[in-house]
C-alpha cells in the first residue's frame, strides 16, 4: 500500500495543527476537545481543553500552573508507550527541551510524522535527552533559525557568571531566567560548577522549582529572594523572571549586576536593548547547528517548520535537498512571561 | 585571545567607570605577558596594526557561507564584525587558537598581502567571541568605552600606584610594556624616562563651593580668567615638539599651527583656543569653533586659516631642562612672564592676572563676565608648587552661574547598576513655534534619590510608548535645566544642544505649556 501524503491527514488550522484521522490537535492555541501537548511552556500548553494527552511531568506542570483549568480529562503517557487515538498511533519521545518535553510521533497507514515541539540537542541535567526518531515528515521549530545563533558551551557561560561574582563580590548578581526549565537548569549548572553558596529565587520561580524537586530533579537548598534585607543581598546570587529585572522588586538588591540567561543574548544589540550587563547565552532551544544536524540525522525527506525564523531554515533545507515548507503556526514562540517582547528561550 | 575577548565582551556591557576599572585590573592580574601589554596598547590607542578593511572581511566570509543566509543574518544582527564572528563556519580543531601576543606579532611582521590568509586561519581556530574581538582589533577601533586615560588608571591601580606616576612615564614606554608590568609587580626597577618629549601630569583645580567663598583667605591667591577652551600641555625638548591633552593624549596632529610656532625648549601649561578677528584684534571664538579642530588626524589649510589655534599660557613646568615644578607659583609665574617676554612665541600669549581687592569685587567680576571664551575664574594659591593630580586647596575653579531653562520631559531611559530599576536618564525638549516639542538635551543627574523615586513613578504612570529600555511620556512634567551654553548641533532635531546640562529643579508645579520655547534657546546660541 502506498503511504498517504502527509498533507492529506495533517492540517494547519487557526486552532493549531489538526490530525484528521485521530480528531485531535497538537499544541492547540485555543481550547479544543482533544489535545496532545508536547511540553508545559505556555505557548504549547494552554488551559481549557477537554482531554489532554501528555507526559506525566507535563501534566503535573499544567496542573501547577492552571489548576482545574488544566483540562477535564488528563491522560498521562510515558516516553515510548504507544496509544491509539482514532486511527492514529501516538507515541511520545524525549525532546530535551524542559522536564517532560516530548516529540509527538504520529503514525497513520505507514506514514510517520514527528512533531518535535521545542527541542535542543545538548546535554541538560534537568531532562531526558532528545531522541532521534526517523520519519517521513519532521515538524520542527526554528526559534534560532539563523546561522548567527551558535550557542556556546553552557559551562563557559556559568563560568562567566562565577567570574563576575569574584570580580564584584559586593554586588548582587540577578539572573533573568524563565520560570519553567531555564531556572532549574541554571541552578543545576551552578551546582555542577561547584557553586555551594546560597541561591536566592524570586517568588514567581518557587512553585516550579519545588515541582521539579518533587519530580526527581534535585536542586539543593534554595532561599527566597523576597525576605532578605538589602545588606544581606550584597554579593548574593538571585534568580528572577525577566519581567522582574526592570521592576521595582529589583530595588531591594545591592547595586545589581543584571544578567540574563537566554539564547537571544548571542546578539549584542538584543542584549543591550534589554539593559543587560552580563548576557549569558544559555538556551533551551536548538541553535542553528543543532537544527541543521537534526534535519540530517532524522533523515525525513520532508520538513515542516512551525515557528521562529522559518524562512532561513526552509531555505537551508531546500539547499540540502529536502522538501521544506513553513507552516507559520500562529501563537507559538511566545513562551513565558513576555517572551514576545524581546525573546527568551 | 580568550581572556582578552572575554574582557572586551564584558566591557561593552559595563557602563560604569568603576566597573570597567575592576574588570581591567582583574585582567591585568591574570593575563600573562606579553598579552596584557598588547591589550593595554590596544585599549590606550597605542597599537598601530596592519588592519583589514571591512570589504576584505566580507569577501572572506562570503567564500564560506550561503549568500542568502549571510544577507538575512547581517540584516538581523546589524553589525558586520559581529555577523562575521557569529556566522563563520566552525572548524573544530582546525588550528591551535592563537594568543593575543601571537596575533599582534604576526600582524606586525606580515606583509599587507599576507593579512587575509592569516585572518582566515585565526578565524577558523577561534570561538565566536574571540572572532569578534579579533575583528574589532583588526578592523580598527575597539570602541568598548575605555579611554586611554581609563586604561592607564587601571594599570596604575593594578600596581597600586597613582595614575600620574604612570602618565609621567608613559611616553617613554613602548608596547608590550614588559618593564612597566615588571615595575608594577615589584619585579623590576621603575622605567627611566630618557630624553623623550614626555607628558607631565597636570595639576587640576577643584570647584569652589559657594559655602567656601567667604572663608577663603583671598590675599593668598592669584586670580585668572577660566578660559573656555581645552587644557593642554606643550612640550618641546631635544628638537621634538608635542601637544598633549589634559589626559596625556598626543593631539599634536590636529594642531600643526601650534607645533610650527615652537622654537624654544620648555614645557608649558595653557588653554588651547581658536581666535577670530574682533574689533581689537584677535578675540576668542566660541567653543564650537574649537570643536571643528578637535579629533582630527589631519587638518586642511582652509580650516587652519578659518579657525587658527592659539595657546594662552598660564604655567611653566620646565624651562629648558630645568624642572620648575617644585617652585611656588609666584616665582614660577615670574619665570613664565620673563619667558614670554624673551621668546615672544608666536600663536601664544600670557593669560593675564585679574586684579581684585576683595572677594565681593571678584564675585562681581565673575558675574559680569559673559563674553565668549570665559567660563569663570581660577584661583591659585601663590605659594603652591606644581603638584600632579587634583590636590584640594591650592587651585580652585569658580565658574560663573549657569544659565537655566524650563524644559519638558519627553523620554526616560532606565539607568544602570544601582539605577537599573529606575528611569533615570531624561531627554527633554522645548516648544517650537508650531507648538511641537523637540528634544534639546539629555541629563541624568542633578536630583536626589527621593526625587528620583518620584520621577520614576511619574514616568511609569505617564508612559505613552515603550521601546526597549526607553519610555516616551506625556508632555506633562517641567524640568528646570541648568547648562553652560547653547550650541548648534546636528544631534537633535532642534538643531541645538545644551552644554553640560543637568537638572537643577523639578517643577512639579509648572504646566508644560509654560515651558521655554526653541526661540529662547536660539537667542542664547554662542557666536
Ligand atoms: Zn518551549
Ligand atoms: Zn515554544
């Protein structure tokens, strides 16, 4: 039997990517009857769906964020366990993006489509590594889809932060981090780099840090950044959501060095616009080399690009002989806490 | 290269002088010789390398990248050196990454035709931040917000020495400054100055506060006009003549007319001015005219003729080889007067003394001085030797009262460091005849911490638009702005700019439409 053409059973609709023979959406941006959710970031996991299928970690994150609005019927699916929805077999494979993040592996009549959600290829001590799943169509993000985005080794970036703490021991170092994934990864990287001093976390990060611990990612002792007096904050290391850096909250800090952990920090103008004094290029998204390597390794003859710099990645993929097109899915790429403003990730 | 690149990268993002200083000291402490010496040379504008033009760099990268992706990337990043640094295809293990010293030495030894191949080989071996630093170094102009003076201050702080001591030695030293570092680390003797026409650190004045005026023992002081030019030091020694700025930068290239006028041997302290024809011969032209002559590597004959430079002398540090700096001011002044009478140096004259019998008389003279070229008065203690740096007491500057205008707050920008959560940098404007507001200046000091809090709240409550760290606000708050003069400028849409603007008062009470108008500023333009 000939494989069905992918566009005969997968459609981009205003609500998101619709899987026709299974009657479900992947990462829908508006409430739907049945959703498969790749990971807990707010642009992928929205509240208000009736039935949600996701990894247990992603469901726990959605419940922590949305409470009852996480969905009326939550179905947990571990990595690698197949289920059938309508005529479609669904399996989740690790995406290496944040805790619980998954690629949705969809099969119908011998045609396999992998919707990878957001992903990265490098090591992350807080989540399972990306799994290469050979397929007919690979659906990819392109957040950092320009060849100027080459994330350096994250250990070097943490070393920059520790060096700064040594040069400016009396100044508070406040690091802007997204609350899901980045915060916990930076904590783990600091621990691995041998930082045994206290790490203060802004109130908005505490719930997800506690959840990571509960889900088996040890972070070590964290102190609240909300109760400390200004004098105690001299030389302290504080993690806070990016929105708090410019906020009145930051005034409790002693002459702060404002750092920001994000892939966008690679481009100086972007870092400057955000008033950052210590840019740390740490990203939970694939950089250009990871994106292009993944296309080669997955080996799908056809590539669909959902969001980010679609144009450049499509151009590159075509040069390499792939059939490639941009899906331009609306609503993705606006991760957490004002990412749309200047970009996080 | 790694440590130097990391230093430049960090300096670019560090706005505070003190922060930059700490980063530089830390670098000098950890980087090896000769790298740190070359870095010091690069940061103090003392490194003259065979460079590469942007077109060459572009050609190299275009051989190695997809042209469409390069164009999109360049559009996105906006800066050629940075785009190239980021997009250059990695070749891990291609070569061993070079140290800064190797790069500099290879460039000095290479012929011009060899530069592209060297550059490509290094770019292959370096990481993106190092590539960026290399490209900045090789395409000229680091532009990381470090002045030569700051670099010297940092190296002095690294050795726990006053900066004046390093400045005095500076022109006898050559990169990579091995002897300097050895001395600063206590491993070697203090370098000798030799016969060079060397810069001698200046003696600087402190501002005279209003509260100090009455108690000042005025009979112990000489008074002179404070000229509105730039402070310079002219050094002629052993057939060599140099003109230095206050911070020891050699600015002689822009003032050949002064250098040509020298046919004596001495070190003189004075004010560099531009003269123009006046009713009684040469008179001091507005500061703007002097600005035409500054920051140039070469000058045209036309510029020399239209804006002739002039040196108004007020002190003598060396006459011939004789060091006069330990003499008190009165005999030094006598030596200067005799020197000028004897040598009659062209393009130079003596800064006259101002006679006065009481402080109130002096105050009246200062208030009346409104002509071009005078900023106020200098008061110098008659018994003061010439001391490097800014000792408090022997020399005072007493500026005339500033001008003030009521301006309307237009934009506010977030500050840095302690002020990073405050909107603390203000752009203000004045009304045009069409009742539009146009920016005329920017100020970020002149208010207390309490006022800053209130200003910040006002900005947040009256924001109309946001662009990155900047907010546009409703035209509803009047700032009384003090400044020294109004100049023509292309920086602002109004065509005008205020010199040394600072917020003198916040006029919470005053309606914005009663603020000053552009015509009022026009009337104050110097000239
Ligand atoms: Zn995500
Ligand atoms: Zn996303």
